[in-house]
């Protein structure tokens, strides 16, 4: 790894728009064009003090000590490539990323990659923080919500060229997420493909498996295909199934009934935590019949059992992604937290369940990985880090399989993400109390198909390390994987 700039750093991401189409069009010439593209970018970056952090396929991740150098290098590269067949999009953001032995780490890396993903080929997007540091005329594009579901950000464009609308969220009430999604690239690709083909997709898994976070990201990624809006309906607090459809109508602003108000609009509806309101599934199916262009994405511990439903099982995180999630959340409370061999043991004992990992990572403010493991194994006052319920569910999971969070007492829920160390331990301990090792193995052995309830979509588990970013994914260094469009 080269010596990286530290402190305030300007991060630059690039990739080629429509790389797959370009490959088909150029054929054997594509390799020569790609090599020339890489040469031009590397020469421009090096001439302006840029440090190449990582490269994957046609994508670059480069760091600059000064924002003005990043802008200047981009201008030089674009002039050199403007008459060629390659359409490069660039995202530039200035922040204070954390430097590790593997490269940069933190929200600023995610933000820079997301800014690039919002653009089009030939477009250079710049964040507010970078714009404030340069004396260059930039076009103000206004505030936009990026697909990482964070707070809106103001974006600027280098140059006056006209491009289609940015690939950002609009017409949506998807809630702001304070932390980035870690891993789940395979699930995003597979479930995303199912969502594109099916009218009803249900994400199924036990509490704490990350169904809601995955569904929110799926909805965000798919938002470009729903010009009339993407709406999230949280049903966790609802107790009466008769109120499900009225709640949906209120969320989308349908005062005269969903059929009359929505009509032929192209919308995506995300019904979150539907398992305790399954009696309402028939009414939801009726709404789908009345509104032909409405698609439904749902999260539940049980299938909805309606016609046309496709089910996708949300599994635990693989070992490397589980470790990455723990590390991300641990460094949010302790910047100096360093991983060790004990981290793998923690992830193994927690079965890769995101909620359990996040609760355990909260202890990193005062404990090392070894201390977390040793205290959990010694059975002292911090309690035992549990072996969590398996991600695989039966075709008809028991209603007693409550989410990890709902096992906690009210006081535990109020304090477990703060200073309530004992309460967090209690949450973790309670979540495991009804799930033995044998029951987990039995759940994993349950068949995936049912003649009466349909099929749950499962795919072979494969290791995955990268963080999802738009149509791309950023790796451990933050670099977007090359996209195929």
C-alpha cells in the first residue's frame, strides 16, 4: 500500500458508464481502448499528486492532498478522453477518512463512491466540502438524497454540459440511515433481479437477520424504475390487521382509496415487519389487483401466502462481511479499535446476525476483541455472547421466533445502544435462550419448498467482502467494483 495522504483528504472515484455495451461494440479493440484509458488517467493523477489507492476493472480510487489538484487532474483526463469512445463518470468528495493498513475507511469513502454512482458518463460530480476548497466555477445541482439513504447532500457539476437527471432518490419516504450497509452485494443482486421480474417479493428471515436494512437498500437501488414513488410503510407498531390498508393509503397520500388515487402510477411499496399482521395479506392482494403497476416488497418472518409471491431468504452474513460489519460499528465508538483473531470467534458465536454483531460492537468503546470473548466465555457480569438463531427458516416459521430486539425488556431497548452495557448483554443473552445448536441445525436442514406455501428462493452461500454502492460495490479499500451496464 503506498503512503496515503492523511488528515483532510480529497477522494476521487471513477468508472466507465456502459462498459459491457462498449465491450460488445468494440470487440477485440476493447482491451486496447481500456489500456489507453488507464494510461491517460494514471498520468493525469500522478502529475497532480494523486495517490492510486486501488483499481478494479475500469474503476479507479485515488486520493489527493489538495482538492484543487483533484479537480485539475480530472479536467486534464476529461480533455484527453473527450474524443474517444470511453464515457467516464467521476465523483469527488473531501473529508477526513480513517487510514488503516488496508487503505481508507469510513463514511467519507462511502460518500465519495455514492456521489460517483449518481452521475452519468462524462459527468463530474463534486460535493459541497470539495467545492468550498476550490476556486473553480461549478454548477449547483441542488440537494439530493444519494442511494446510501443518508441525509440529503448538495452536489455540484464541473462544466456546463447537460446530462439526464442524477441517479438519486426522489418521490420517496425511505428513512435516513445513519450507517452504511456492509456486505450484501450478492443479496442485492439476486433479490434485485427478482424484484425486477416479480410483482410481489418477500424477504424472509428471523429477527436480527437484517431484512429491513436489506429491503430499504433494495428499494433505494430500484427507485429509478418507479417514477411515481417508492414508499416505506413500517408496520412494527401496528396491531390490528384491519389497519394495514388504511395505513398504506395514508402513507402514499391516497385520501379516496388506493385504487382511485394511485391508478396506473408506477410505484413500489415496501411493507416492513408484516409477520404479525398476516390476516391482512388478502386485502393487500386485492390492492395489487386494483393497482396494476404497483409492486410490493415485504419483510416478514413468514410468507404472505398470496398469489404471485416470490420469497427470498435472508441469510446471516458470511464470516468476512460479519467481521467487516463488527469493525465498522466498533470504530464508530472507538477510532483506535483494532481487529484480532478474537474477532472471528465473536462473529462465529453470533452466527453472523447483523443485530447481534452491532450490539456486541457497542462494547468496543471499553473492551478489546479478546476481552469481549474472554468475558463472554467466563460468564461474568457482561453475560454470554450468544449463538444466535439460524438465518435459515422453515417454510412455516413459528410465531414464537421473535426478533432479537423484541426479546429485550423495554428498559433494555431504551439503553442497550447507549451506556447500558448490562442491558445490551441481557438483550443478547435473551435472544439466544430459546435457540440451541441442535435447533439451528434442524432449521438449516428444513426443505425449501412447500406444496401449499410455494418456494423460498435460496442460492448457494458464497463469501462476499465488498460494500454495496449503487450498481457497483466498493471493496475493503472503498473502490467501486467495475459495473456491467
